[in-house]
C-alpha cells in the first residue's frame, strides 16, 4: 500500500496538532485526535482508551512545568500494513520557553494511525526517551536501525528516480 500526498499531509497535520494541543494543555483537543480505543504508552505508563488518555495527560503535562512547547521534528510517514493504516515516527522536543529557553526532554515518538470516515486518527502513540542513537535502534515497536533506514531510503530514491 502507498499513501497519497494528501494522506501524508493529513497525517503530518494530525501528529503536529497533537503536540500543539499538548503545548496549550488542551486535553480535549489532544484526545480528539485519537481513536476511541487508542493507546498512549511509554515512560509515563500505559493508558488505553480516550477517557484514560484524557485523565493521564494532565498530570504528565503538569510534571513538565507551567508552560512548555512540544515541537514535532523530523517526521517520517510510511504506509501501514493494511490499506487505511500508517506509521509516523518523529522526534519530540519539549522546550521550556523561559529565558533562556532550555530543552526539558527529547523523545522518539512512534504513532500508528488509521483512516476512518475520511479522517486520520492516532491508534497508538509510543513515547521512548531519545538517548544517543536509540532513536534509530530496532525496538519492539518496529523502528529501523540507522543502516536499514539508509538502505530503505536508497531503494525508495532509486524507484523514484532523480528529482528534476
């Protein structure tokens, strides 16, 4: 399965809006981007279902301090195993905007998404600490090694041909 450019843009919009809602501390806006049965998991525990997500994000965000910016960086969107599914990997930087600005945390985010009713929603968001090269290490969530990622990119570019 392949994703259209419109699908890729819609998915980027969803994952960016999730981090933007987190910056605004908007739990309802954040949860609206997830399916009813979605799972949020990582170092802060496992939270399944929209109500559990809504209940969990307040304390998670409060632990970051009164105001932080959640920045989505280097997103890579790939088709999922079935039609209407996708996987998005990105880096999340949590910034304390007080002078001088400081990075509070960095994480690798893996999000599984599903298209339903013409809209993309997050079915699973996995947050892993970004330490050294662990962002590219193989994990149970299916992240590729840096070598595998480079090889996949080379194959992808060869299929598409040179950019004109």
